[in-house]
C-alpha cells in the first residue's frame, strides 16, 4: 500500500480520502500513544518513576502526541510523539544505566511490532467472519474494519522500523549507543542535536527516499508477522470451505 500524502486529501476531499485520513488519525493516536506508554512502563518497571509522576503511563493521546510529529505522520506516513522522560540514574541496581536505556528504548518499537501482529490477526479474523456469514467484501463496515486493521499493521511496522534507525533522536540511536564504548557514545551525544535537525529535514522534505528505505527494511518483518498469519488463515479457510 502506498504512503499517501496530504495533498491527496486537499485535492479533492472525496469520501475515500476523508475516510482514509480519519482512519490514519485513529492509527496515529493508538500507535504513538502505545509506543510512548511502553517506554514509560518499562522505565517504571526498572525503578524509574519519572514518566509515571508526569502522567505519561497512559494511553491518552493528548498526553503523548507532538504537533509536528503528528503532521509529519499524516503527510509522510512517518511521525513521532513527545518523548517520555526517563532518568537513568533512578534505575534499580539490578540493571546498569546502559542496559536500562537499551530496554526502555526497545519497548517502543517492540510495542509497535506487537500491535502490528494483533492488527494482522484481526484483519484475517474479519475476512474469515465475512466468508462464514457470506457478507459482501465491499460492505461498508467490512471495508472500514479491513482498512483500519491493515493500516494499523502497515504503519506500526513502519513506525517500528523508523524508530529502530540508529539516528538521533530515535530509539535505535539509544539502543545502538548502549552497545558502544563510553568514549564514542559521549562524542556522538555532543553532536546528537545537529544530526537530529538534519534528520528532521530529511523526514519532512525527503520522504520519498526515506520511504523507499523503510519499505525495503520492513520486508523481513512482513515475513515474520504477516506471512505466517496469512498462511494459518489460508489453511483455515480451506478447511472451512471459504473461497
């Protein structure tokens, strides 16, 4: 499925475009809120209650969404939320600071991958029910549900891959940095802001190139998530005699 841009909506205001962007907004609210809440929850489990004290252990989108990141998501299909604050100094003694940062950073993309698997499963559940009760596949409700679950699957994969890139201020940079020697890590931290600004420009104005990169990187995740679920349901459909 192509990553549509906002210009498609502004050009016509067709029912299909409006429906698409309403579903995209719902996907945005759910996906980014779960992503950020997962960061805060893991930090809390590691002993750092900074996010909890600031009310960030919630799925309320108003607590997490960033205006620029949300706009980038709607324009380019790639976005971000307000980072959940963590204080590595408050991690418990069972975990080093680097390990705590790595686990906390992994939580966000990991939650998106779990959500994508749930969405893929629900997508095929809807198709199965459609086949069993003989409802037309283009029925309005069926169309809404299948589009919602596919978008939820697709963009959570993209969000996970995007956030795993080893570029500041993304989670991948923190994961990658936790594996580096301290001397190299702190040198990178000194230029993190400048790299992040360049990357932000690339996201907003070079979405075509970035999109192609992410589409290529997401292929293994399709093999690990979508294809096994599709294989199981295809076998189920043959057993149930669903065409």
